[in-house]
C-alpha cells in the first residue's frame, strides 16, 4: 500500500512555513501542499479553524496525527524521517538541549521581526500605525538578538557545533525574511551574512528560496511614460505606432504590447503573482468568470461616466456642444449602474463577487467612485452602501485614494458624523 503523503498547510511569505517546506525537501518527504491565504485571513475562517483551532501556519497532518508550532513540527519530521546519525538535530541529549535553548531566542527574533513587518508595511497600507514605543522595542530586540548571533558566528561557522543544525536553518530563513525590512546584513552583521552565504553553498535550496522570496516582495519595476491627453499626444504618429487605438493605458513588456485596462491588469497578475496571493484575479474558473462578468458592467459604467464628463465639461471648452439627449442618456446609464451596485453591496456582502476578499473589479469600481468627483455625485447620501464599501477598500489600499482631495474630505465628513 502506498504511504500517505504528509499534508502541509502553509503560506510562502511566512518564514516558518518556508522553513518546514525546505526541511521536507531536504528530508525527501512527499507532501501535499495546502496554500492558506494569510492576506485574506483564510487562517481565521471556519474551514481552517476546524483543522487548526489556533489559526496558525504551518501545520502538518500525518495520517491521523495533527501537529502545529514550527519547532515541534521540525523535530517530529527529523526524528521520523532523518537518519539516526543525522547532524541537523542530533540524538545527544545535551546537544539537543542547547539547540532547544537557541530555538527560544530564534523565536524571539522571528516574533519581533514580524512585529516590524506589520508596523512598517502591513498596518500603514491600512492607514493604521503601531505605537512608536512598540516599534522601538521590536527594533531593539531584533538588533540585540542579531548581535548575539553575530558574536557567536565571529568565531565559528555554525551556531552550535561543527555542522549545520536545525537552528542554523531557522536563522537562514530569518535572514531571507529580513529582505522585506531592508536589513543591511553586510554593514551591520557581516558574520551572519558570511554564515548565510555558506548555508547557501551547503544547501542550494536556500539560494532558491531567497530568489523566490525576493521576487514575491519586489514590486513590478516599471518605466512610466507620460502621455499628455490634453495636448492630444495619444493621437500622435509616434504613439499610434504603439497603440493604433490611441488609448491609454498601454503596457509594453519587452516586445509584447498590450492596451486595454482589464487585459493589462489580468496579464500583470498572472505574470507576476506566480500563482500565489492571487485573490485579485482568482485561479478558480467560476470565480474568474464572476470577475470577468462584473468587469464588463464596470466598463459600461466607465464609458458612460466619461461621456457625461466630456459632454458637460471638456467639449464645451472647445466650443463643441453635444446633444443634450446624449448627455442625459449617459447620466441615466451610469446612475442606473451605480444604483444596482449600491443595492448589491448590502452590509453582509463584502465584495462584488461575494468572496472573502476584494478582487480586481472591486479596485476598478472603487477607482471610479473616487475619480469622478467632477460628476458631483454625493455618494454618502445617494449611494451610502457604495460609499461605505469604497471606504473599506481604501482602508486596505490607501494608495488608491492618494491625491483625491474631494473624496478624502467626503470620507472625513462621513466618519465624523458616525462618531
């Protein structure tokens, strides 16, 4: 009978998860990988809490045995699958005791490094701040712990003993994770950096892990080309060679040229998400179909809003006046669609597709709500559900509303009335 695979529940941006996944690779353990989407709080959902009531990753299930907590998982896997004379977690009682001692220090380092990630990256994205005292305390513990290991590694190649143990593996993963905080190991902790380079030589999987993690956290490198629409640059011969339709935006990726907003967004997500954190445009076929469906409606909304803005404001500046019926038709259409979305987004429905997190179409709709203050729509009064929905999105993605003074003032006024 074929042995059952170990079930591993994890997320690729979590250093404890990557540590366990790499350990499984090293020990040649066959696993079924279950992606738990931490950004959408999947670990807090009912389905996962039935598997792991503490709502943490990583977690393994080996037959009828379930185990959480990183170090406990690592020790179990080594004891079950590694050779009896292995060096990664030796059988000698005193050696294990010293390794366990260092594991507690490593856990402190990981915890405080995670606090800094939340303080400097995740919370600001939601418009929230961690108390300065907490941030400084985390920075202090992080620095002191790194300095402690820096001193140890000044005299020896590994933290304890003449071979790499599970503690060295844990430190290597934390060094990789430090990239998101821009930790300057070369200047501050040269011995740790030397140690890490040695670990990559001994275990090439760390080099692969470092590359994959850096690709996950790096934003897409773009070169922005401003096309002056007011001067009609989109209709110039040079631009029409790139985009015969004369529209913006347009994406050029090497020799590949792609116009049309939704097509560009889908291409970027599919090409750069590497199959992870793809909640903006889910891989599930039915969920993608829902996103595509709403994208069509949002495109109709955008077209009618543009027609109204051009008919009422831009064209008259050039001495051109559209028939009033055309403008009224555009206004009636976009107000109808806004009304339909407002009715759809009742309090218990978080997103257009009724999924656990926002998708691409939610960001598209939110942008239209914010962009077109020139239409003088009083969203808080006319479309209250839509307005509260937009606030929820911009709390998670504050960059969406940067620079939009009218919208931001509306939000401030609305929130003041709720206090």
